[in-house]
C-alpha cells in the first residue's frame, strides 16, 4: 500500500506557482521523499527528492516539514506543459527497493 | 543523462502470440531494473524486479511463466508476454536504477492484443 496521501486533483493558473501537498505521516527515519510526474501516455519523469532539508533544482522546489510528516512540491511558474499526474513516494535509500505508486494528484494548469 | 529507452513504443498482436519488450539504459549501467504496467485511469503497478545475471522477483499475482524477464546485461532487460490475451493489453513501463540510486523510467510500451 502507498504510504502517502495526496489530493486527487488540483487546478493552477498558468504562470502562477503550483503547490502540491503530500502527507507521509508514517515515514521512517531513513526514507526519502520522491516526486515524479506522468504526462499522459508517457513514462513517469523524475522531478526531485529529499530526506529532510529543502531541495531545489531547475524543475521544482521540495519543502519538507521539520517533523517530516508532510511535504510540498512547488512548481514556481506553472505552464500548460506541467499538466500531469504528480506522484509523491517515500522510499528507503536502497536503490534496489522499487517505487510504489499511489494515485497521485492530477494537476491541471489552466490558461 | 540517465535516459532509459523502450522498444517498441507500441505493438498490436493477435491473441496467443508472444511479444517482447526491450528496456535499455542508454548512458548508465543498471544492475537493477523494474517492470510496471498501467491500465487506463489507474496508477502504475509493479510487476517485477530484475537484477542483472539473476532471476527476476515477481510481485504477488504476477505469473512468472507468462511474463518472462531477462536481464542478461548491465544495460538491457526484456519482458516477454507469452501467449498474450486481450486482458494483457496495457501500458508497460520499465525503469532502471540510475545515478544516485534514483529510478529513471522509460517512455512505455502500449500493448494491444486483439
């Protein structure tokens, strides 16, 4: 079973920041938070991951609460091409552990 | 970097035939690859974990004799759907353990069994 909870859908105006929440209240101390997105009929695309510090890359920022029980993915300036299903996944550090996908959040960016 | 390819991107076959899907890590070696399938309007479901040079580990409910996985090299894993039937029609996606232990996904293969 997925260990994360995400809203099923969200809308965001083009050009505005999209803030996607994720609850992972049962996360273990060594588990990372990963975010992927899947654009229709494509394979999932890696976005970002973190352990406890906030992270930023060219795609997004990841804010993890101090107690690590929730996180927020921020797309600073959403475009129509960011319309996708976004998955928040927790996973131990071993690369041999597969990602288990929940239902994710369907983000619709509206012009 | 960290690109994973899949071939073919789509395939249509007749019921009872076998179909092979190839997953390839293009710019890194992948000792571990994973196979998922996705039915319409559903999330990805893990089918199996494939380790180079050893037998794949299948998830509960996935028939290992029907979904044959071979991972004979550090860059290629193949999934063969044997004696395919219409209920096997799905979107098959592979991923590979890449740099930083991050999983990188292929673009997927859409299988339609008539």
